[in-house]
């Protein structure tokens, strides 16, 4: 059960989350502690015992070991798009809600991709290097407009589809491949396979999610299939790409350039050393996982995810939850609310209502949602449920977690 009375919700925000998140949660009366960097598994396991709400970005790994030590944890906010750094099944088994920001930094990632495509197509990395070395080389050799170029997008989700639209406005022809049946926007052409896409385009950019099955999806065979002189971008997940194979195709001249924002191994904190097989290549743009790191995106992410955490804590709202059934609830006004996460089996709702009726508890409103093996029931009641009622509900064999919101 969440703290009540004078007890406060304890919030831990890691990885330099935007101050607006701190402000929003503090204004709700929560006690907020922040930490600039990520925490390792052992550090985090020692720290989470009294934490009710945890905010992380992409580096912190929320494992089952950590969750075992997080007995008070109600919800986790991933202040980013991906949630592959969180053991979602383990969180769900404990009734811990997980929220992310699936839309907030889309524009920022797309703009970085466009900027890098232009920079590599115009050979701006080489021009800048020469100028810094005192070399004036006003040559058009190897420098091209992006207009008329063929862009291949692997992954046509929120980012890939918006990139498709902006690329077309620049005069590019867009091809895309996605494992799901996605509606092509504008004049984009859907490819039936990655192989078809690689053989058709001048620029390849990855925008897929972090599911384990995507690990190592782009390696020697894929780079070899790309057209000579092509450009490669990865702004999605570091473990998708064999960087040694990429380096080989850059050094051989088969690929004209690359831009990489994500890496299999990334420093946990600002200032720590960065190692990569791609360092030292002048026609490779390396950025430190900043695709969504604009002030506008980080502010929007901070507000969005913090708001989700606050509404879940105060009202039980699970709208856009990654792992629990989604219930978009009315704001709780006056009524007391029971939030019951349970194993999704027949008869749970009837059992809950039977317990409430047996103890004379009047139901003013009720909402039920299911998602796979998990069910979520919100019950508004006119007065706080007696300890005996809460005890009986907690002891139901199907109960994962019960909270009384008042």
C-alpha cells in the first residue's frame, strides 16, 4: 500500500532527468532525490529499498535482482522511448507499473538524422577536418545534394514515419521496411524484405525497437549487400549493429560514411572514457546517445513521464502504461479508491465485489482492464475500506498488489 498521512512518496530520479520532472513531483508533495549518472545493479539494489517511484533513462538496468530489493516500488518512469533496460515481466509480476515517453523526442531524433544525412552527403566532416588543418579545398568532388537520393528506413514507427515525411519534403525518394504492416505515408515505397531495401537505396537508417530478437540484426552480410558509396545511420539501439563490420566497410571505401549515436557499451556517467571500434574515422559522425537530447525534448519528456507517475500514484491511472492494463480514469474527487492488480483469471471481479458486499462497502464506480495474464480493477467507494476488507482482498490468491488511494 502506498504511504498515507504524513508519510511521503519517495522518488529517485537518475541520469540527469530534466528539472521539470523534479518540480512536478515535488509540487505533488513527493520527496524527490536526483542523481546525475546511472547506477550499477548492485548500487541500485542497495538504494531502492525505500523508493516508491523510480525514474531512469537508457543506461540504468532495472533487473529482477534490483526489483527483489524494491519492496516499496510502485512505478518506474523510463524518461526515454525504449524500455528494454527494464525487466518488464519481473516488474509486472510485482505489480510495478512502467511508463515511458513514446512520442516526446521523436522530432529531435528525426532532425538529427536529417542533419547527419546532409552532412555526410555533402562531405562536411572531411571539409571541416581539412579546414581545421589549414587546408583550403574548395572542391565539389564527392559532394551531393540530398534531393533525388534514395533513403531506406528500417523500422517505420513514430520516428521512421516522421523521418519519411520530412525526407520527402527535401526531395528524397523513401523506401521502408517494417516487420508489421504499416501504412506508407506520402509516396514512400514499402519493401518486402531488408534485402530488397538495401539493394534499392543510397542511405540506410535504423529506427527499430530494442526487443532481444533485434540484437545483431545488422552485420557483415547486410553491409555487404548495401550499394557501393552508400551511407549508414543508427540512431536507435547500439546492440543492433556489428561495429567491427561497419568499420571494415568504411575503411575499404564500400561505404561513403556513417553516423552512429548509440553503442553496445556506453559510459554510465558524463566524463567517463568512451571506447569504440569506430573512433578515428573522419567520415563517421559519432554522437553520445543524444538523438533525443534537445532541451525541448528533454523538457517535454520530463513533464510527460512525471505526470504519468503522479497520476498513477494519486489516481491509479495507467493510461499509456507499458506493462499494466490501460485504464484512463476520471480524476478522483471525494471518493476513496481501491486499485487491485491481479492475475487475469475468471471470477476475480465477482470475488472482489462479493468481499465488498459482505462488509457493507458501497461501490460508487468501477473500472476493469486486462492485458495478457494481468488484470487491473479500480473501485471507487464512499468511505475508506476497513483494514479487514483490505486484508481479505490482499489474501486473495489472484492478488498481485492492492493499493488504497485516499
